[in-house]
C-alpha cells in the first residue's frame, strides 16, 4: 500500500515545538532554539533597561538577559510563583532567557496541523507569528522566536546575528 502526499507535505516533515503559556494563551516555539528550561530566579536589575528586560543572570559563566514576555506583550501584572519558568534560548550567537507562566510539553505538529495566522489584533504582533498549530481542540500560537528576539524594539540582539 502506498501513501500519496502532496509536495508541500513531503517537503516539510513534522516539527517539534515547546508549548508554553502566557496569560490565557498557549504558544509554541521551535524546540531546536531551546537550550534548557529553568525555574525562575530573580535576576540582577540593569539600570535604564526596558521594563520587560527583568535583568541578567549568570548561567555557568554566561551573562544572560532575562525578558519577561508577559510584560513585553502587556498581559497584565506578572506574578512569579512555583510554575514560572525561564526558557533559555540560543538565538544566533546569543543566549537569552524568556520568562513565561508555565511550560506544558513538547508537541509534534505535522504540516496539515499548521494553519496560517489570521490577521487580527493580538497582544503579539503578527509579524512574529508563523501560524497556528492545532491538536484536537487545542491551539498553539507559533512564534518565530528568532525574528521576535532580534527585532529592533527588543534591543537584545543584532538583527544580523539571528
């Protein structure tokens, strides 16, 4: 028995995404960008840093800026509890930490589970949304984390480095 697939499906195999929560929404980023997941620890504040840059932490000799995505996307006042985690990302040649409410799982999405992002008002600028991943009744907002972290308004990375 042979299985017939379209060229698009054959060209793009299933991809894995780390699912995490910000406020009431669930997001996903390419698992290959994730270095590790750590519990939240209060970073050292940096003078004149934007409010969403909580500070820096020393991670095995590397100074890592910590960005609170809840503040960045204006999702209310963030609370820091036992579920709050920092996703350590490798973006270009830099290491960046991203604070999220909680991490749920690693999800494999096939091309037929990916839908284009609708053009609607969202807390997250749609320039950084790859699309939507659907798993039964669950929906993940898939984020282009390279593009987001290297954007000029983040001021963290050189756009050329990502």
